[in-house]
């Protein structure tokens, strides 16, 4: 889970954590402060006497005395200032904090605090649970907004509480109760357990999907490692847009930067702000120290950017920090006085003191156009920054709506020592609007994050702004330059052959071949047929989408009745699997490598290709190529290939719970459709896809390929010369055995990008294409979404393929109608072939986006 800086910061530096004080002289404590003071709607009481300050946290049911602070004729080190604003008002400033806390005088302690819970002895699970529930009941502000019946939660979970239960069981129940709030400012922290709420978002889903995607190779990555990798990639990609001479970042001593800034070659400024908390180089710096460090850094940054023509301010991965620090940054853009926000604690316990946050006009504000980039994980103080910036007329918000988590985190200590946090404040902008839960919607919607961007080293939001300003987002590339550079790359990396097609604004503007298709040095052209490997899957998806559109099948139709054998899935889940699960790789049926690798065989002898490649007898020497029999042996209870390793249940994930890329599940979808319609799948795809698109050079390569098909080559590791694989195929043909040309695939990609139209003709129905390219599962995937096998990342639709002697890419942009097709006989087992195709992909995208007639 991504850190919520307001939560983490509060846990580290919350008042009364008994921090030290550098001041040797203690201010005297005026006796007029003596009395009981209440912070209404925050659950905090200070009982000040001549000798001590007692601090309580309470709700209507129970109370805990958290601290006894000695006066010692002055203020305790935990408090830096007390001041009276009236007879009934007291402002308390805690050590290291930037703002004071208003307390109201009350005549006596709350009833629950007259007999507080004794936390020094044994505390029962019942006491902890009841205090937890009542604290939320009294102070949480958004039950109705977030559609959670808190009383119903009590009625459901209280009967499960026993005083003999262990900590893990109690923690699980309490975190389960608050999880439906989907509030990133709700947390529960114990010595051995942590829970932080979260609103679902594409990036958080992708993090989970990426971590689980590695289950395909038998291990699940830690989400924190995925997050670290994504942050590093984000910083790296940001730097590619900035000229090296202008690139700067702070803090210099830390790997994760708070500020990254500089200028593009076209004099557009870029300022990335990754949090609103970490400005000082010291780990334990107070808020006051952070504020001083921030001002010094802004004094460095803003002059560097002052003469730019416009500025991109990127807070897409900013999960918050301090409101005061966020407003200090916003102040550098203040062309006028503004009301940044109003806030007030509003909950069952009462109304807190209203707070108005103002920003004064800066004496030298940045007043050129500002494009503020936000995402669905722009959270907390970063949303306060967004709310303030939206008040300035020269600021345009671009990207996605923010997270919708504004309130400061109100933390409480539970009777057993655990710490919890909740949202108790309502924030409104200058116009009186409240954006809790829904977030602040951008002026211009652009995909803010996806894994395709990370792979391609591009940001769609940056590219949008630069194009909007008439600036180059890609370095221009002419077709002759593309040709020359591709030839250089292929020679450098020993890539044998390549066929490429480039689509710009819906028209094919370049198609050509490079290198050779065989050992006879036959030249490749744009009409040379290549095997597609896993790019075949999107053609399988299109066939299924056509069948659904024609109402021949339902996507949620169960597949078990369509199979000629009893389907077995662990935990009696066979009858749950539908076509939808198969096309989204969420069926729980996965590729067991020890079996799937043995599905590849040499066509003329049926000898195991895997045995030949490894020079070991890891598979049966002769492969039975009968597809129905393979499925029977792999997926039926008594099958000789059936093992727990064939299913995601081995990792405790049931049908629909995890996305694990599966070739076998792809083939099962094609096989089930063929059985349903009593027609070979090869014929269905020809009828539904290839023929309507006039893809006359596209077909299934199930037999010995014709001589014009590019040979599947590998690189001899000793001679570094190309050698040819024997003609092979896999039993599970539908996952990768289509043969096609770059020119043929332009028709398919154009239809996909243009709602089914090719050259003005409606080939596929708009509904069919919309469904094919719409998210078909809520299960997190390694891309932003997944359609009918298509990987969906914002406006980008894509799939790639890799097999022995095959490397392919198919990428389209549905917004710009730009796309690329790359088909190669490079080898999956030769790393530098993959590097070559990645470099060529980058060049091809440059040509697609910058082509000039």
C-alpha cells in the first residue's frame, strides 16, 4: 500500500510522543490556564492544574489518560506555547508544529473520563473493541458519504469478540470493519500488524497486479518493491523530458526526491513535487524545520523556472504531508489573494472551530500558464494544494480526479496500546464545494499512470501538455532517419529480420522490411508473413468479441458444459469459470511450466522442441498433438497432467481473484467457443475477423509453413551467426500460431483504434469494438485494465508476443489514431534481440507521433 504521508507523519511526530525540547528556559505557566479544556469534535481533553497537565482521549463510552505532563513552573517540553484568546478559548501549540490547536473551556471532565480505562493492567479485547467502535462512531465524519452503516458493522462483528481471542484475530476483525470506508486516512497500527485504508485506483490495482503477475514464475513480489521500482521509474522518465543542463533535484542526499525540476528543449518548465512533507535533509526534522527548508528550496527552484514559457507541475504520485507546507508552495503562484479552503470538524460529537486558510499575493509569482498534473493517488495535502491552485486563473488541472481524502488524520491510542486514525474534518473550497470521496476532477482528462508508460519511458500527461502548447513531445523523426537507425540497431544486435508498419492519424504512412527472413538472405518486406506469437491472442479476442456481439455466446457463460470432459478446478470451482475469466487471465487455470513447455513439438516428427533446445529429456520424446486429449489430461480430475501446479489455488487465489497470464486458458476460450458453435475456431476467426478486414495474408500456421513465411531463427552462441529452428508448433495453437504480415495487421489495428472503421467503412460494429477494448474485470492486472486479451493503458491498446524465433509488437493510440506494428524473427532466448526490438519500438513510436507528410 502506498504511504499516506498524513498518516505516517502523524505516527512519527504526533503531539505527546514525548519529544525532547532544545529550549533550556521554560516559559512560565500562567495560572489563568488552569481548568478543563476540550477540543470539540476531536476527542481531546487537557486538565491543567498547578502541578500537571493531564491529557485524555475520550468518546462517549470510554476514556484513556494518555499523558501526565509535569508543569515544573513552566511549560512541559511537549508544548511550545499556550495562549488565551478569550475567557473560554485556549490555543495550544505542540512542540515542532506550525499551527496551534483551539480548546474550549468546560466545567468538568466528560463523564467517561472520570473513570478512565486502566491501561497499565490487563486490557480485554472487549474493552479495546468497544473503545475503537465508539471512537469511530463519535468522530468519523463520512459514514453516510462513504455508504457504511456503522451500527450494522457493530451488530455484525461484536458477537465475534471474545476476551480469549488473540491479537491477530482482533486486529483482523477491526480492520475488516473499517475497510469498506475506502478512506486512505483510516489506519490501524499494532506492533506486528498494519492496516491502511485505500480507495481503489488504477495505479494501486496495477501495483497489486504487477506483484501477483510474478506468480506465473512461481513467486509473488512484495508490493513495496513494486512501489520502489515505480517511483524510480517515475523519476527516471521525468528526467528524460528535461535538458541535462537544467535538471536538478532535492534533497540531494536521498534517493527518493521531493523536488525534480528543469526545462525542456522548448523552454517549458517541469516541476515534480512528490510529497508535501520531506524537505529537510534530517529524518527527524520538525514541521518548523521542514518549513524553513522548503522556503530555502523554493528560493532556488522558482528563479530557475521564472523565464519558462509555461510550467508543468506534476503531483501525480504525491500522497500528501502538511497542509501548511502545501500552501507555502501554492503561495509562489499567487497572483492575487485567495481563500484556499475552509475546514471544520463535523461529526456526532459536535462542531469543531472553523478554520479559514488564506494565501496572500506573492511579490513575484509565477504567472505563466501552469498545467497541474493529478492522479487518483494525489492525496491529502496534495489535494489541498490542488484546491488552492484551482483558484488561480492561469492554472489548468490535467490528468485524473484526485483521491478525495482531505481531512487531517485524527489519531487515537487504543486501550491495548494500538494506534488508530480517522477522518473527522470537512474541507470546502472557496466556492463551498466539498470533494471528499469524489476528488477534484481535472479540467482536461488524460490517463495519469499506466505500466505501458513505464515500459515506454513516456508520460501521456506530459505529452498532452507539450502537444497542447505546440511543442514537441517526441523528437521528430523522418522516415529515412527511421530506416537508417533501424538498420544500425539490427546490425548492432544481430537481429535477423523485421517488418514494420507505422500508422499516423489513422493512415498507414510507412511500411517496409529490414534484414532477412531466412538463411538464404531473402529480403524482408512489409508483406512478408511472420508468426505472431502472443499477438495472436488479440485476434482470438476479436473473434470472441464478434461472437458476443452477434449474441452467439454470452461473456459470462460458463464453459464447463461446453467441454467433452468433466472440468476439474480445486475447491469445486469448475462451474464458476466463464469466458470472461478466460479472456482476462483470471480463470485460475495457469501454465504449469513443466507441462506447458512440453506442448511445443517439431511438426514433421512430433519430437519435443523443448528437449531439443535444452538438450535434456525433460519432456516425453514424442508429443501427442491432440488438443482435446491434452485438455482432458490437464484439466480433468483423473488426467495424467493434472496437478495442483495447474491452478492459482496453490497460491490461495480462487477463480476471479488473481490475474495470471495463461496461454492454456486462452486456448480453452477458443476451444470452448468452437464447441459451442460446432465450428473449428480457425474457421470462426477467418469468418469473423480475417475476411471482413481483407486480411488475405493472415491465417493459422498449423501445418508446415509455406516458403514465403519468415523462418524462425536463433543466434548460435559460438559463431554469433543465425541458425533456423525446425518447423514447430504448440498443441495449444490459439495462444500464438497466427501467421500475418505488417500490412495485413494495419487493417486490424485501424479498426481497433477507430471504433471498427477502416478507410471509412464500418467493418466491425462500434459496440463490438467498445466491448473488446473495455475493462472486463475488476481484478487487478499488470496493465491498467484488460479487455478481450488486449492490454489497456488509458488511450493505449497493446500486446506483444515472444516465442522461439519470434518477437512482435502491436500498439495503438485510440485518441490520436497513431500505431505501430513490428514483426521479427528475433529470438525470445537472445537478450539482445529483445533489446533491439525495444529500441526499434521507441523509434517507431517517434515516427508515428511526429510524422510530417
